[in-house]
C-alpha cells in the first residue's frame, strides 16, 4: 500500500511525541476506552495513525482520519501536571 509521505509528515508535525490528547469517539467499539480518556502520543506510523500510551495503560492507536479526538491545550496539560504533583505530595506525607 502506498502511503502519502506528505500527510505522514504533516501529522507528525501536528502531533509530535509527548502531545496529550483526549478521546471523543472511536470509529469502532473498544473495551476500556471511554469518552474523555486521555493519553500521550508516542509516535506516528505510515497510515498515518497516532501511536498512543493511554492513561489507562492501553496502547490502542488513533486513526487520524476516522477517530475523533482533540489535542489538550497548554493550560490543560499544566493543570494535569500540577494535579499530579499535588497527588504525589499527598502520598509522600501519608
């Protein structure tokens, strides 16, 4: 199968390693993949699809042209980071 190299490069630029995304809807039913689930992009393949590490431990890829998801804003990522640090601090004081 021939893949569009330009499209793959465009997706890699839009969703580089480490970008956080939130799932809105998958094109098919997948167990343990609820709406609102968040994850981190760990790569892009030749389809192009986003290779993911989801917060629930799953690694299901996102099909860029079929699945519905959104990139988190910088503020949302900072809020996640701050909430994570607060949880870590609480665990250390227990």
